[in-house]
């Protein structure tokens, strides 16, 4: 509908201001508060300085031109001018009916797009070190990455989900020492007892690698599957070393004069790209740093595997790594092909008290523990309700509550209520063609339809901005709109053509809510 309004406005400009050349960025269609119609534009305000007239006068002329084009009646119920120069549009009942029909016809494809078609995205998320169970700090990125992948696929991108297994660095040696229980042991936790029973290695690094494999298979992968997260690949860092990718990348950087040797170590000229100091990629001992391996990993997925874009979701502790990897990729002529999303810290509260997390001490909450406490739906929904760049507080007691105070319960109750209405009114299904959408004139009906038609634009905006928390906020608001509609608009015992029209609106609402929850990885129950 937004695109149709833009076309109408271009025609209106041509009629009312024939000498004015309209530019694309002028035609902005906004969604106002419910009291101001379905759509709005500030076009007159933008034109004022260019045509030398007051915004209100421009808006009035555009309104008259639009009305002459017979827009009112066909698509729009009314056009209103509002200070200081807005044009507000209210859709006709016929246009609203077409939206309902479109949703019910397209089903889960409503909101889909093709603008990402032909482009491959590599999405790296969670990727916690395989040195223990997944803690909540790493786990926060799981639902975020999974939902972002689904949204990107919905607009046409081909998305590869990958978990980068850091099975080669110093943390693996520390894990080995912890398994062997020598003086360099650092990690603690009951899971180490099982690793010790199965360990056959005496050298710390080999013991660590063997232990990491067990942790990946027995702790990490099962937890991810419980979270409904399924990776296309668990990519091993050791593969990069075995296949020579680290050395290949170092050679390229050296030839470009971005690597130099000093005090027996190899350094990347990070200061050339605005960093405060150069960064070591190979220590004097010959050990490759995490940064060195990470450069090779990104080169491998962008150059070897030919992804158009790499999106990395990292924890807050990786803040200092962002500039480094961006600099390295710029040095490799791969600048602009990576986007990094940083998640912020997570606080868990139960019974009014904060749970502490410390991986080294073994005193931290595992993601699996939280799933057992509140269920997968609550974990995913609440994790996703916060912007990635915002600190998060997870209240276990609230997540367990079966009331409207619990947002996931509130939204899922709407899903169950929708299913219940459709079941109780199933006899009306055969009269679908008789629906009279012109009778949907109540404010609660209009507000619900208005919210439904926002879904396609939301999907596109989330795909572009990667702000997946907006899907949660949309779902909550949709539940609000539906519950209000439910209280005010009955189906049973109403005149048949009105009852069928309202039932079609309920069907459309369930379609959108189901798809919204699918993207979030949350179930849409039919009964509660």
C-alpha cells in the first residue's frame, strides 16, 4: 500500500505543481498513531522551501489533486490535512478487506520479499569456546542469530549458519591442564570429571583437543538443538591450520607490507587503520594468536567460500576485536563485507536475587539450566525482546508466571484464543466468499487490520537493520490489538456476512502471529 500511495502522490505533485521535480527521498510514507489514520506523509513540509509556499497550503493542494484522481473511495476513505503540514490517509473498508484476503491467500508467505535473492550470507553466532557448557553470556546470541537467519531468508537471502569451534588456541591448552589437574589448571565444574575418565592423553594440548570434541558433541550441540538452533556446520579452527589457510593469509599480508617481524613475533600494522597499536598475529613462541586465526577464518569464508557478506554475532567481551578484524579485512581488500553485532551483558534474577556467572570458577548458569527452569519458548522470547546492544535482565520468576505480566504467555494466549475462535466458528468457513468487509467499521477492527498490514515492512526493516527485537515488540502489540478486538467484536450470533468477515480477520491475525512466532522460534499453541 505504501508504494501505491507514493504513486498517487507523484500524480498529485504533477497536477498541483507541474514545475516541481519530485525526488524519491521526498516521498516518505509514515505510520501515525491510530487517531491519525493508517498512513501519513510529511511531503508538504519537505516541499515548502523548494516551492516557496506554506506547508499547509501545499498539503491542501495535494489533497485536492488526490481527490480528483478518484483515490478517495477506491483505496482511501478520507484524506485529512493536519498541522503543520501533514497529509493523513485512512484506508477504505474495501482496501482493508483486500489486506485480509491477501494475508489469508499468501499464508506464511505474507511479508516475504525477493530483494536478497542471489546473495549469500555467512552467519557466525554463539561460537562459544568448547571448554565447557554454554553459559548465558554466549547463549544470548543463539536466538538472535537464528531469528536473524530466518528473517534474511524470508527476504530472499541464502543464509549459512555456522558455529566456529575454537579448538586450537591457548584455551584448549588450559582445558587440557584442567583435565589433567596439574598446576596450570583453571577451569572448574563437574563436567571435567567425565572428561578425566575418558582422557587418554598426557600432553595438555592433545588432552584439551580430545576434551573439546567431547564437550562439543555432548554438551554444546545438544543444548543448541534444545534451543531449536541447527547449524549448517560446526567449523573447526584447526582446519584452517591443517589446510594452510593461516600461513596463506599471513603471506598475502606480508606481501602487502601489513605484517612485520619484531622481537621474534609477527605484527599486523593495525595503526595504519586507526587502531591505537599494532597487533600480534604470531607470538615469538610460534603460537598463532586468536586474532591471527580469526583473520584466516574470515578470509576463508569470504574469499574461498565466496560469501557476499559475513555477519558475526559476538559477546560484549569481544568489543576490542571489532576494529582489528575490520582493519585486517580492509588490508585484504575485503572491506565492507563484514558486519559485527555485539551483544551486551546479561543479568539473571530469581526470587529477587542476582545469579552470578563466572566461567573460570565454575559458578555460572548454563543455558541448559535456564531452559530447564522456564522452557525454550520463554528463553527465546525474552532473550529476543532486548536490543542486542542493551544490557539484559532475565527474571526467572516472571518467565515462569502464567499471567498477562509474562509477555510470552500473553502472546501465546492470543495464539490459543485465535485457534479457539476458529474452531468454534468452523461452520462459517464454507461462507468465506460471502464476507462483507465493508461492515468492518469499528475502531478495534480498523486498528487490528492496520497492525497486520505493517508486518511486511517490519520484516524488511528488520532484515536491513538486524534489530530482531522489533519482532517481539510487534508480537506483543499484535496480541494487544487482538485481545481488544476480542472484547469488542463478536462473531457468534452476528449477521452472517459480518460474522464471516470478522472470522476472516481472525484467520489473518493467526496467520501473521504464527509467522511472527516462527521467525522468533517460539511455538504458536492452539490450546493453553
